[in-house]
């Protein structure tokens, strides 16, 4: 195993924890905090294949941003 794999796992675990249990319960904070585990996932995928890393990072970032923006819009309407 190479260092990118271990650094990515650490970022993935810490980022997921920070996103799940934030100090500030604002949706914008959670949206920003989602970039930490996405970057960790990028490093894990980078340790296997560069193309896989790029495609995974784009897919995860796009989907999580889309879902959280929908949640923010629904909360703003209430």
C-alpha cells in the first residue's frame, strides 16, 4: 500500500465524521465539509488508477452537491 491510500482513508473517515456531526448545523457548512471526504476518495482511487480517480471525484462531487442543493432549497421553502 502506498501513502496516498492511507492518507485518503484518513481524510475519508475524518471528513465523513465531520460532515455527519458538524458543530454548525447549517446546510452550507455540510456542503463545504463534503469536499473533505470527496478529496479522500480521490486519493484512495488515485492509488489504484488515475482515470478511475478523476471519474470518481467528478461523480461524487457532482452528486453530493446536487443532493445538498436540493435539500437547501426545500428547507428554504418551508
